[in-house]
C-alpha cells in the first residue's frame, strides 16, 4: 500500500489566517479592507502563504492596533488620517 503524499496548503481563509497570525478574524478583514493584506478571490477570499509572509516581513515590529481600531470605528476618518484621500 502506497503512502499518501502530504501537500502543504498554500492558501488560507480569513479564519485560518487569523489563527496563523494569532489575531482576531475581524482584524484580518480590516487589514484586507485597509489594503494591508491582499486576498485572492477563489469563490471566497483566500490569502496565500506568500502574502502572509510579505505582510509579516513588511510590518514586523509595527503596531497597527490603533490604526485598525480607528478603521473599525470610522473608516472615513481613517482614510483622511492614514491614506490622505
């Protein structure tokens, strides 16, 4: 009997990404809406390992908590303050 090959999952749902990044799924959706995380659309939003690693490398040591909190409370104010739209 042949052994089954294991295949690493290369894309993750928002819930799986939140677990992997040790944060709340609501924060993952906020990061997507804010443009920090770029999901693929495969029926549902899926985030690749490459994108997760890019985000973690680019924002290592950066505290985004207050920015996420502001975005969740008032997206328009966040855009004025952080995106200069």
